[in-house]
């Protein structure tokens, strides 16, 4: 099996029995190892060099940061157990996880380097105790755009490919909007839609990203296209539930969602209760007074 190691991750938190630990907080040191099934890299007798076939350490770090910031545990024993269970339930590829959490400046008189706990948790292959991280009710929003060739056909072909993905259940599709180019003005207007879908199985954001890139490739998008320039199809993940990711491959929520009227208008159509920076999306659009034209062309269906 393969082992992913996260070494000496330092985070500030408010965990401990003493009141000063709960109010003033302190630094904690995290060391985590995750055992991955070796055959997850092996397909058809050869090894695959693909991040989608493993567990991304950036997502594990994000998970640790989220649990640390949203909770205040009295005992590190409880903290380590919750953390280990969350990690092992994150992906069916994970066979075993070892978590060590240390207080590096504990509130004790003795001169000491650190105090902490270590927990090792192993998945029982016959057990159903751990559910996949992504539930059947997880919701994703995707933005699709095209301004080369038959723009409407490109969008419809991309949606067909989303529909045949057994891990996705397409819930609703916005109308088709013709939109003014935003970053590079000297090009054809785009056709844009937003798709709302539900995740039906243990399907990670990085797996969805890989599928989106495959759709782009299958429909003729070239890697040589200029940034923000013309393209046959563009498939962006806007949000994946409340997941937050900041990695070289993927950032969630999409970092430019707040400034793109061509995304916000169709998004508001399929999800009028969507929140942008703690504001209702319709109120947010009205307050921003975007200049870029977004014109409804037709219903998608």
C-alpha cells in the first residue's frame, strides 16, 4: 500500500480542559499518515499517474483545518478520534489513518517539548460504519460557456455528457444566456448556462474536475487556447456543497464567481436563494450593477 504523510502541520486552536486554553488558545501540531490501497494506481496491468486515483493531501489538510477551527474539544483523545473518523470516511481508497495531535506549549510548569495523543484507525472492509464523505444530497453548481462553433450545440453536448455520468444527477439547468466577453473583449459573445446537480455516490471534487476536463477535451477544446480567449466549451465547478479547497488544481468556491455576471445571472435562476458574501444572490447582483451584458436567449429544455 501507499502512505501519504502530512508532517508537522501547525494550527492555532482552542482545545483543552483549562479555561485559559479555551479563551486564549494555543498552537497544535498535527502529524497524519494515510494508507492508500496500492491497486488504486493500477489499471489494466499498468500504473496510472493520475491524481484522481489517489487522495489529495491538500483536501486532507483542508479537512483538518475545518475541524480544528469549527470545534473546541476538551480532550485531545476526542479530537483525534473525530479527526481520524472523518479522514477515513473521506474516501473508500483510505485503508488506515494514524493521527497524532500535540500541544507544543502546554499550560504546565515542567519544561517539556510537547504533550499529545496518537490514534490509529483501520477500515473494516466488511463494515458499513463509515459513510463516504460526499452524501447523496451533496449539491454542485457548474458553469458552462462556449463562443466557438455552434455555441448552443456545444452546451447541449456537454450537458448530455453530464447526464450520462452515473455519479451525477442533473437537477436543473438555467436558460441559455448570451453574454458579453469579460476579460478579453475582442472575441465573439458567449453562450452560458449554469447546471445544478446532486452527487449520487462517493465522488470527490477532484474526480468531478477530471470529468469536466474530459468533457472539454472530448468536445474539442484545445490546450493552446489563450487564457480567457475563445473556446468551444468551458466547464467550471462553481461550488461543491460547502467544500473549501485551495490547491494548484482546484479552488472552491470558484474564486471569480463574485465578479462574473455571466455566472451569477444563470446561477440566480436555478438557485434564487444562493448566498454570495452573506447576501442573497439577487440582492448582490442588484447592488453590484454589473456593466457586462447578459441577455436571456431561450430556455434550455
